[in-house]
C-alpha cells in the first residue's frame, strides 16, 4: 500500500483513478466501476510505468559508467 500512496502523490493525476481502483480492488471493496476502470486503463498504466522504470534504469546505468572511476579509486588501492 505504501507504493500506491507514493504513486498517488507523485505520478501524473491522470493515473489517480486507476490507482484508486486498484487499491479498492486489492482491499476487496472494489465495485463494478473499479473493475471497468482497471480493465480499461491498467494496461496503459503498466505501459507508462514500464517506460519510466526503463528510462530510470538507463539513466542510472549511464551515471554509474561516468562515475566508475570514483568507485575504483576508493576500493582496492589500500590507500
């Protein structure tokens, strides 16, 4: 549930309905409207989230390569 609260606060507002419907369904209090929203929008949300995760991973990997020399200088030299 912590991830859902984080998402509600930080992701674009267009995803609030699908996140709230997912929360209700997870808690077992979802109604027909929530199921309709999930069927209609869950795949779009998954696509959005997947792209964001991949972009973050690429950016993180890029930063790691640019700073690899810093990590090497701190380890293994015995200084």
